């Protein structure tokens, strides 16, 4: 809902018209910050998408903080406290200690946080960040970083596996089926039990502290695609202090390819995850073009 429509609806409500709207219709938009500037993926091409997806819900106003692409990051000091939500599209050099502590405080005291795809590769030695994202990959992560996390189908539960090995891998990009594991969670409520995601990197062997972590959805990492043979977490939530975190492993972009972030499944779960991270609930309806178990669904860039 755009600002003009929001104003008209609120005016009508004030005049006593009987309109059925979501609870957040007349609420002030949620101030949001997207962080980017370094990434082994196409952050320049995807940050505009991530910004647009939030703004088109009518629930968010979005600004962007971009680090230097290389060199000294000591001057990168976003005022996190100005916002209610931070989205990371960042995978690069460590932030300064002051910036790290400011971000920790922001989330711990109740700020919402969304980690998108390669953001879970970032900051392998920053303990609090790894607690926020639950699990991550690459950057030298190994058994000292925490257990592998995956879903065990027969037992219908999450497994925390302390096995020795690297953290983070994926096979060749391919479309894959996403399976809902927490259908009653606000982010997943109303979504199909299974839906096809477009060609993407299927992250596996993610590992980390895995504290206060809920696996919302998984995808099977097929050994024929150089995978683990496990149902790997694709969508997760984590509680960090008073803050809520939504972690999506979906959304690869690079080499001119952005399909993974044009998938309606990615878009909708990202939008709903962002709202939940701030409010603890989701008011957005599931769109009619959401993918099914048989077909992917893409929107135009």
C-alpha cells in the first residue's frame, strides 16, 4: 500500500467508514536499513530488489548503507538505533569493533534482523553474529564453529550433528523443492507444504551455534548434485536476546543471474520474514502466484 492510499484509508476509518483492513494499515511504516557494499554475489543488482520488495508491501521505508568496496572500514558506522529492521546483503571484511558492538546491541535489545543468502558467510570469528544467524558457511568454519544442522525426515526433527568437517558447500545450481517444516509459524502460515524454487545454490553443511533456532523450511541436498543427502535448512528463525532474526539461505545472484531473487517463493518469504522480525506476526496475504509443488513462479525484474 503506497503512502497516498494509506492516508486515504486512515481518513476513511477516522470518518467512521466500515473498512476491513489489516492491523498495520494505519501504522507508521517500519524504518529499515539494508547493509551492502561487499559480497561475492551481485549486491549492486540485488539490493534494489530487496529494497523494492519491502517497500511494495507498504509496511516499510528503506534506506541503504554501503561500505567501501575495499580498504579501511573504520568509518562505516550506521546508526542502527534509527531503524527497527536491518537487512544484510553483505559478505566481506570485518566491521570495526565499535560497529559490531552497536549492531549486537541493536538486535539484543529488540531490533529485527534479516540475513539474506551469502550474508551467512560473513564474520566467521564474530561469535554474536554467528549466534544471530544460527548457522553459517565458508570463511574457515568447521566443527569448532558449532554443529551441522539438518532435518531428519524419519524422526521429523532437527539434528545437531557435531561431526568434523568444513562448514558450507553447494553443488551446481538447479531448481529444487522446498518443504515447509513449521506450518504454524506466522511466516509459513498459509504457504504450501511443498513448493518449487527456481534455479539457485542449495546451501548445505551449514553449521554454527544453532541456539534458539527454528527451522521453517528445508530442501533435499541430492548426492547426484554433489549434495549431502540431508534435508538442509533453507529458512530459519533465531531469537537473540529480545531480537528476532529471519535467515533465508535462498537468493543467489551473480554473473548476470538474478532468477533466485525473482522467484515468488523467495520474495514472499523474505517479505513475511521481515515483518515477523519486527512485529512477531505476519499480516500479509499469500499471493495467488505463489509457486506450487510442480511449478516455479517468477516475477519480472
